C-alpha cells in the first residue's frame, strides 16, 4: 500500500479591498487543490502595523508572530497578490518586512509559489519578479513553473458572487498546485 503524504499550504493575500479579485483567486484554491493538499488562509496583512524598528524593539506584534508561526507550520507558502505601481503592494511588502526581521524568519528554506491577478494584460508579472528578488534574499525556494499571472481578471470573476469562474484559469491554477505539491515533495 502506498502512503499518501499530505501537504499544507498557507496563503498570504496581498490585497486589502473587500471586493478583491485576488481574494477571489485565493478563495478558489481549496477547491482547486489536488488530493492530499490542504489550503489555509493566513491572517490579513491589514492586521500588521507599519514596520517600525521602535515597535520591534518593544517586541514583535502578536499578529506578526502568529503569521510567522503559521508559515513555519505549513509545508509551503502561496502568495496571491495584485501588482501596484509595477511592484509589490505596500501592505504585502510591510508584512514581508516584519516577518523577515524575526529570529528564524519563516521564508528561509520554505517552498513558495506565487500567483498574481490584475485587470491589465500582464497579470501582475512585474510584481512577481520583485517578489522573487525578495525571496532570493530571504532564502525562500520559489517554484519557477508554472507561473500563474491572471490578466484581465475582472472578466474571470463573477461580480455578484465574487467567485473565480473562468474554467481555463481555474484549470491552470489547479495545475500549478499539483506542481507545487511535487516541488514541496522534492524539497522535503
């Protein structure tokens, strides 16, 4: 009998907007995950104060340590985010800045997958490249392929329900999750 290894993925959402298209992508992940994969959302980046070394000197905020603990406990981290001004949204960058300053920072040695969605034609590609740069410095292992960049996302989400409805996009995301599980298995 073959033993099936389970994989737990933590998702970090880089968007704050109530009607976020990236949140729609993130909400779709549990249903798109392959057998044996559990997807768990982390707390919101909204819960973290703006990074300030004076606050850090007094002790890391509870929301920061809770997020770090959840990332460490997961087998992999999946970041789902929009692109702002050709780069990483401020709230997500702030979360990365806080998490990276913890002793035993949670990105080191962690398998990481990236997904971006935007209303533009590039689907957040530039943000992904900036995230990859940050993760190189933080010793994260980023899945190279398949890359999920969802262009014209507003045409792929039902405005009424907030569900990701585009079958092609859903299938492509599902294939990335299968590849991510295999990537995690190789790194174990």
